[in-house]
């Protein structure tokens, strides 16, 4: 009851609380400003992070912090989220407060392109990132710089910049995890390799049986060998009844 | 009865006849010299060839001709196979004779690296190729130059050379189809793009549910845009009973 009151007092207009079930975290969302999607959940599930071994873990383009909060279920290490948008970092920090996660998750308010001012190069073990998916094409309206637009379009952060900064922060053999769209596979692979990131594992995600992939998860290793790429088993999101497949349900809600 | 005698008289020692069911073609194989595998069948199925519209269709690294013979079921155009190995082109040509396919399939005995001496550049609409999959690593024994070794290892034809010659032969907007191994995806994509071949569609093939992909089918378009890559639905080869899946059975035997 006390928690519920605290929760409500931390919410701003238009915001709501959703629950990350497996982690038992209440996360502040907003359908007008920002709410995370399945992509974030699958990315956090895909990332290999050391559970107990000491490691520096950073989540780029953190949004309202979903990936960072989800990672707390997989590691005892603190997780650092980086987000450039005021409104989103504000939401993320209130979620920290609400769940008393001050020792587990923190957020840096920063542009990824200037991240080395805040995080030392060659110091990070694992980076996760759910970046803007869409190229900022000339046809798209630059005037609409709402939070969703900046989160979805490469306005403030382009793919080569993302890979450059990822590579700068990572230790040798550090690992980076991305979720992106398959139609940009070639650009992703090129930008990785141009920045000493060797693609190691790719998992394609299909909305359901018989459809083309509409998402992909990638793992890269800094200074890894450009050999031995693995294409993991496909992941289907929905079954023939348009419900989440068992695998996705287990990722979302746990298997118990 | 007469055909059977003719068949047998065309066989050399150690050879056998297998049947391409959908095409009703008897194909000469040899477990010691060369026999085609599922890869060839999936490649021929994957390739888009004009059924009636006049088109020049070439199959590189033809082996005993499996892909070329399979393509006769999809097009009324003649198919030209290219193979460098004496023993294999001999098998392929006897299969032509055996099935009276002289008007439909022909074979050129040539090294792909010298193919423009026989086929005019910028003249081909569709190229298919099931190339050697393995790099000729220093550790592999160069003395074993049996037909299988040459067919499987990049001894006479390396990936960049394959893409270079493919690109030279193709007309603008001509299409190329390859089957290869996923661990070489990066090299394949690089070699394509270094030779004006834009990757357009990729289909990953999985031995069964839960396993990593062990084969991939690729479509590239000469002078196509390097945008809009499609990752097609996965193809599983075996079901949980280790039998061919329905989809593979349909490709192998037709749906009737």
C-alpha cells in the first residue's frame, strides 16, 4: 500500500507503471513519450553478462531503462545506462528510485558520441544497445523531434558512430550486443568490422512461421577473429493463434 | 527395358543411377568420384529462372550436373553447365545422352576463371552455383586432389574469383544464386559487393529445430541497390523423427 502510493507519486502525467515480471521491477512508461517493446526484452535475454564475476556493463540508448533493468536479473554487477533524452532519463531514474535499485542501476545523461568523457575507453566488458533503427532519410520530417522520433531515427546517433563508440569503450575481447532490423544487416556488419568488432553470433527473429525476419540480435567481440560466425536457431514471436510462442513467453515471464 | 540396357551401358565402374523424381531424369552418380547432395536440390529450388521468357542460364561448378538438370524442370530455356573436372563433365554429358536432353542441357568443360573465353560478358540472365565450401587451408593435404576434394575445397576457384566471374557474365540486373555455409557469410557478402553484386535475399537452412544454420541460400542482383536485404523464413531439413520435413519432401519429390 505504501509502495503503491510512492509509485503513484513518482508518476507524471500520461505515465503508467508496467511490471518486468521476471525481475519484479515496476517500470515507468509512457505511451506518448516512450515505452519499451519486445526488442528490448529479447536483447536483454540474448546478452551474455557475467552473473558474479566482476564486470562493467553498459547499456547504450537506454530509453526508459528497460534493458538495463532487465539485465539486473542476470548479473550481480551494477548496470550503467546511457541516454541522451531528458524526458527518458528522468523516467529511468524515477524507476530506479521506485524500486530502490540505486546500488544496481544508474543512468548517465549523455550523447553516445561524447561517452568517453564519462566512461574510460577500453574499460567495459559488455555493451548492450537497442539503437535507432531507421536512417534519417531526407524525406522524414526533421521538425518532429519527439522522444519516439529520436529513439527510432538516426538523428543524434548513426550506425557507424554507434559502433565506433562501442569499440572505444570495450576492453579487448569485450562483447557487444545489438538488436536491429535485418534490412540493415550489411550496414551493421560493415560498421562493426570497420571498428574492430567481429560479428560472432546472429539470431534472426520472425514474427511467425512463414514470414521474413523483422528483427535480429547480434553479438560482436572487440578484436575477435572475423571467422566462425554462427547463425543461431530462429526465434518466432507469435504462434499460429497470434499468441506469444512458448519461447517468447518464457523470456517475458520466466518458465515457472 | 531398352532404356535400362542403354542406361547400364553408359555407366562406368563404381557408378550408379539415381532418379531426379520431379524432373524424371536419371542422373549418373558415383560415391567415389562425385554425387550431389541436398545442397544442389535446394539451390535449384531457390533460384528464380524465367519459365518461358528467353533467358541465358548458366550453372557454375556443375559437378555431375545436378543443378543444371534440376533447372530443366523450371524453365524451357536451355541450361549451360560449367565444370572443370574431366571425370565429372564426362558423367554429366552421359546423363544428357541417357535422358536425351541434348536440346535442354549442355556442359562446358572449363575453369570458371577462364569462362569469358567461352561465354560473352554481360550476356547471362541467371547464374547458379554450388561452389567449393572450404578454404584451402595450409593444413589440408594438397596431394589429395581427388574429385571430391576439388569440388569441396577452394583449390581451383576461390570465393572472390567466383564472384568476379559471376559479375562479368551477368547482364545488368541479372541474378545470381549461391548455396554456401553460414560461417562464411561475411566473406560471401564482401566478395559479392566487391564485384557489383548486391545481396538481396538470404535463406538460412537448419538441420532441425533448435540447431544452428549449417547452410544458406543467397540471391544477388548485378548492379542492384545495396539496400532492402530480405531474410527469408528458415528452412528445416529434418523433423523431430529425423525424417525430411514436409517442405523438403515437396522440394525433393513434388507435392503430388
